[in-house]
């Protein structure tokens, strides 16, 4: 039976009693049918898993007691990948965020490019970021990660490029017209920033901005992939060649 892991954004001190987040508590009781005295694992994003035991289930929710000091979890890739994703429509973006988290990225940046069709005002952008962060947390609970990637606020491509600074990591933009392929890369520095366009791909002006910011175009093969496929395929290739996928 797979271990039940729950993210709790609190300090997890040995023998302390904490209330689980409402959504997690409802899942434990209504879906998993867990009972008082049953064990589970909780984590808060500091890289450690803590054993816990359910001590209360009532109308107020579910409370657990922390029964260990925490065990360091080695589920993070030596290759630090930041994914900048042209905002995709509907559930595509959820799928991208979920799978990128499972594959080990440490940062997700929703980017507004020339061909981005999704329009987000300030309030909607905040709600979407909160939703995507919840998708990340759920993916961490499932995949065994004890470090939670951050979803950054949506940003225009030009502003994002200007903020990158002098980071020495590899910068890659997916472009089917490029000749560079993943196996030709030299990742002496084990960090990479990967940008993927939205449904319409990266426009000529986008690619010019990225080239000025030091991005190299990269292709994945002879077929043109959809936005929800392209980034995940690229991350998989990079993790296989330079990370921890075996």
C-alpha cells in the first residue's frame, strides 16, 4: 500500500500536534477512509519527511501528532531545471505543471508571449497561481518530493528576460527550426532554464528577445510537439542525459 503523504505549511516539531489543511483532511476521511491512530507522512517543503499519527477526527477537521524528528529525502535531481512555460489554455497548463513537478523541476514561470491567448487580470492571475501551486503540492505528495517547487507570478517575456541577470546556467528555448539537440549539450554547470511557447509556439519577436538574453534554440526531433508535450519531453531528455532519470 502506497504511503499517504500530506503537505503541511507549518513547523513540524517532534511530538507537536497540528491540524491538517481542510482539503487534505477531507481527502483522508472521505476518500481514504483513514481512522484515528493510523499513520501517515507529512512534510513542509524543507526536504524532510516526518512520520505522523492521526489523533483526532471531528467536525473541526483532522489533527495529527508528529512522531519523528524527520528524515531527509533524496528525491531532488542534481540538475536544477527552471521551466518557463508560455501560458496554455485550460487544463493543459495544469497537466504541464503537474508533470514538470513529477520530473523534478525546481521553478515554474508562467510566461506571456506574443501568441499567448490566455488573458489574466491581476485577480485572476493570483487565483491561477494559487491553483497551480496547489497542483504542484499534490504532485509532490504523490511523487515523493519533499521540496516544493515555486510557481512564479505570470510575467511578460520581455520583463522576464530582463530579470534573468547573470545566471550562468544553460538557457534553452524550444524551437523546431533549430539544429541543436539535447545530446549535443554540455552541461558543465548543472542548471538549465527552459522556455516553451504556448499553443502557437514562440513568435519571431519572442525568439529575438530570447537570443538577446543568451538562449539557444533546441529541437527534440523531426515532429512538431504540442505545448503540453514539448516541455515535458524536453525535461525528460535533460533529466535522462544530465539528471537522475535512469
